[in-house]
């Protein structure tokens, strides 16, 4: 039903999607504006670490099912998976989606399907249809022509967990939001090529807000745990004990607090809801503010403790936004370590087993050094666990004896 599909944006979602389609016998043309990424993929290599992705990419390229280019080419379906960040004032930045729409419009044929996978504010998919129409007045689009449109447009948001993308891309249910009923049906046919989970058809805007609600729900629950941890710190109580006792209630399940919330999803998506309904989204806004404030709380606690030492050595364990990945996007751990370096309160020993060198923003401070776990634990006066990587789990309590430990993830409790 689909012999050629173009995936625009070969990042953490686009490339796995392209590889998944290619393994099902579809000819996939991946598109990215970064020539280095294009060259790596065409050489059969994945530009980032994700379990099973490297094998899938190398196999798809070797079979001739996957290749990458800098510009879109004609295809039966286009999947847009480009970044949708927020600006300095927490407003949605849809410039990448618009640029992708303009590029795709140049090679659209009647009968084509355009799917937006990028997590987006409500109304973006309909706006995508308008952007396409502006570039191609010779074709009709569903925002105005409905089921009779020449081109189908839909939203199918990603719902995968980094570290399990290749598994969950296949097994998870998918939301299919069509700008018209025929758009939804056509998009469902595409995703059923590689998805074992159920495809639930709805309208585009409902699919957009449903996806945002998933991440906002998580954010609110994390905010409760993070706020509770700061309350416990103020009252000189053990947060882990409080949560463990409260969770013995059969209908209570408080999450574990952390140093903040990172990644491109939970740390960003709730702001899209706030921007769409600022007067109504009071709880969602407050949760975001609580989670955004947690890194500053950790920094203040560590700084206060380190000031007790003459020449403190601080071991910071973890930089990524979550466990067992190399993804630093919106990472509270990276923000905390960078700020500690900027304050110059001591010598920083950074342990991050999933990267080979410090990010530029840390190198520029001149205050941090990337070391292995053993060296950091041996030399440190203060140990700050920021990410619950599996590599940190085996640390014995005897190793931590005599040191001040901030376990922001509850890994060693």
C-alpha cells in the first residue's frame, strides 16, 4: 500500500521510525538538514545511541531500503519528525515544522499523505495543512476540502521511552488524528505496517492534546514528589522514609523525587497546554514551575555543604536527563553541574558512563573533569548522585563512608 515513505527529521524519533519502516520492506528516504547525520546514516551508522537502532540502520542501509538526503523527494507518504522547542518566554516554536512543511510541499503529488509526528500544540496539524496549501495552490487540502482533499494530513504523536524506542515503537498503541476521516484512515494504514499496538483514530487536535496530557500528567505527579522532597528538607525529614510510609496506603503511589525534569517531552510539552489555555492551566503551570525550580534547590544544598570544606572535591554522578541514555536534552543534571562549575565552589569530578567527553558548556567553565566512577568516589568530599544509571547501583555503603552524599534519585537509600 505504501512503497516509498519519506521521513523528515532523523533524530531520536525520525530515524527509528525510518528504520522500522525499512525493515518491513518499505523504501525509506530520510531527510535531515545536518549533512554529518546524512553521511553517517548513508554509511550505515546511527548518529546517537539507542538499543537495537545501530543494527536496524546498518541492516536497512545494506538492504538498500534506507538512504538519507538533505532535501525531500517525491514519496507516497511523508512523516515529519522535527523539533518543537519552546522559546525564552515558554511559547511554542514551530519554525522547524513550518520549514519542513515548505520543503515537503515542493514535492507533493495528489494522493500523498503527510503525517506530523512532532509533539505539538493543539491546532498545529491543521496549521500544517494550511502551510502546505499556501505553497501548493494547485492541490486541495483537508482543512478546507475535508474528505475530498487531494492530500491527506494527520497527526500521529510518538509515545516511546528513550532506551526502549525500538521496542515501544512497535508494541505501543498509537493515536491517529486525521484532519478528516479519510486522513485518519490513510494514516492508520501507514502505521499498521510496523505497529503491533492498536491504532486509535480521532481528530487531529484531540490527538495533539491527548499526547500533551500524557506528559503533563507525569509532570504534575513528579512535581508533587519534588515539592514534597523540598518540604521534607525544610523539616529535616528523610523524604524516602516519608514516601515509603505514605505509599503503604492502598490507593497512594507517590513517585520518587529527582533533581528536576529533563528531556524534550515532559520538560517541554506541558507548556504547550499552558500556551493554549493560560487561564485554565493553573495546576499544569504550577507543576512546571515546581519542577523547573528543583535544580536550584539542589544547587543551593550542595553549595551550602561544600562551603564547609577548605578545598572541596565534588563528585557529580550523571549528566543525561534520564538513566542509561546519552541524551542531554533539557537535562537538570547538566544544568546543576554547569551551575556548580560557574559558582566555582570546588573541584568537580564528573562521571557519565554514556559519553566520551564533556559537553562544550562544561568544558568552557574549566572547573570540571570527566573521570571514572572509582576515581570520583575515592577523591570526593561530597558526592551528588544526579542520574540513576545502572552503573551506579553497585556502589557499596562502605565506599561512601565519611563522605557527604546527596542522593537525588533515592538509588542508595
